[in-house]
C-alpha cells in the first residue's frame, strides 16, 4: 500500500501533470474562439514548422528537465538535452515529440477532468444532493452505497496521473535525448577528461615523488655523514629539488583550476641535466651519456621522456640508494632510446609500490613505444624506445 502511494508524495508527479496541461493551453484557447473540431488538427499542423526551429529543442528540453525529471535545468544527468537541433534527425524527433505531447496532454486532461466530475457526482449522490453533471454518471436516487464507487474512481484518477506522467517522461528521454552523434561526442569528451586526469596523476606522482625521494635520501645521508660541508650541499640539493617540484605542482594546479589552459612549461629532455645533478647530489654515481640532437625531439616525446627518466632515477634512489647508475639517452633513426641501469639489490617491492613502473609503461604505450623493466644480467634495467613520429 505504501509503495502505491509513494508517487503522490513526490513533487515530480504533479509537475509532470502540469507539463501535460501546459501543452494544451494555447489549443484550448483557440478552441474557445473557434469552437470547431478542426482546431485540434490545425494545432497539430502548426507544431510541424515549429519543430523545424532549432531553438525549439532548447525550449522543450528545459521544460522537460524542470517538470519531468525532477532535477535542475542545468543538470547533465537527466538524459534530456537542451542544445538546439543540429540535424534533420533531431528536428524530426522534435516534431514527433510535440505531436505526442499534444496528444497525450489532450487525452490526459480530458480523462482527468471527466474523472474529477464523476467523483464530485458520486459524492453528491451519496449525501442526497443533485449531481453537477448528470450526463456523466446516471444514478437513480440518492443511496449510501454510491460511496462504494468512489474508491474505483479515485484509483482510476490516480493511475491516470501517474501513468501519463511516466509515459511522457519516457518519451522525453527517447525523443529529446542525445542523438547518436551527440552520444559519441560526449563519450569522446569523457575519454579526453579521463586521459587528462590520468596524465595529471602521473605528473604529480613523478614530480612530487622524485622531490620527496631526493629530500629523504639527502637528509638521511647528511645525518649519517656528520660533515657540515656535506650537509650544506645536501640542503642546497633539497632546496633546488623542492623548488622545481613546487613549480611543477603550481603548473598542474593551474591546469586543474583553468580547464582551457594548456599544460605548457613542462620540462623536456634538454632539462635532464638537473635530474642527473639531483641524483649525484643524493650520493649516486651517475654515468650519463647522451647522443643525438635532443633539441630536435618532438615536444610530446621529449616531455614524456623526461618524466620517464625522472621516474627511473627516483626508483633507483628509493629502492637501491646511492649506487652507481648508468644512464643512456640516444636519438637515432627516428626513435628515442632511454636506458637506466643500476645494481640489482633483489629487494621485493613493498605494499603500494609499482605505480611508477606502471606509469613508465603507460607513457611509452601512449606514444606508440615500448618499455622493458626488470632484472637484466645482475642489474635492474629500465629501457624505453619511443618513436619520434
């Protein structure tokens, strides 16, 4: 019983009925002026050119969102679009919608008014009064048992209100919903947003993770060394790395605050020297070799290559400590090769580890390249090949 009465506790049940009544306001006024049956046919014909106006879908969509879905007009989760018609298919669906709204509105209003009059007549007959519209309900006399006909009439009225509201809402999702082209465009936009979020997550992981790793390693080495000169160098390296990380963080936050802002200013392989110096300042013995014209590497490849090198050096400092590191960066034959090797300690990754290596593989895959990580002849190797085109 409670389930049956639940729709009548929701405001959207009554706003849907209002939506249907609004559809017949102007045809009803026209009917009072002309008083001819053909006014309804003329009203249906008028809706055809109206449906060809692109802005009409915006008007109908806003009404449907406000009155049929029970959500805000600016909500994007209603399944009803408010953009103007962009194709003949959209205009055709809008014309069908206008015709269906007029037809269902007429039927619902007529049936609702008639049922209300029947309920009034039954109530009057029960209490021994003359009925207001004897042509609707033929009752002989005024007997108490007439009240038994009230529940079926009320149930029919309630079913009419709920069913017509659900029917027009279902048609709104069908006829005012996004077209296949709009669904595809929305899916592409959502995919772009997810890719951008993933890229920003990798950026934060690489830059902030590298800075924190360097700071931890430098602080630990300075405390163990007990040498004021070494401590000064360690603090200087921590300061420089932290400043660079703050610049990266401010840039990423700027992109998040302003959706239309390009992610410019990201470091490239030409800035790899500061990564190598940071690793050396942390105690690692870095043997670096760079061959080929790094300044000719395309921007996206150079930026991702920088992040891959940064993550590889961060992993060395985090998991192996101050050990000899061999770094090779080569630009040759239309490809970029990066290799970072260090003695393999054999330590198993702890809980929560491995996201950096996964990020390296994801970056390489997005650029159409390959990444190999793991033990190799007694060393731990990170080797990446990225196409330049």
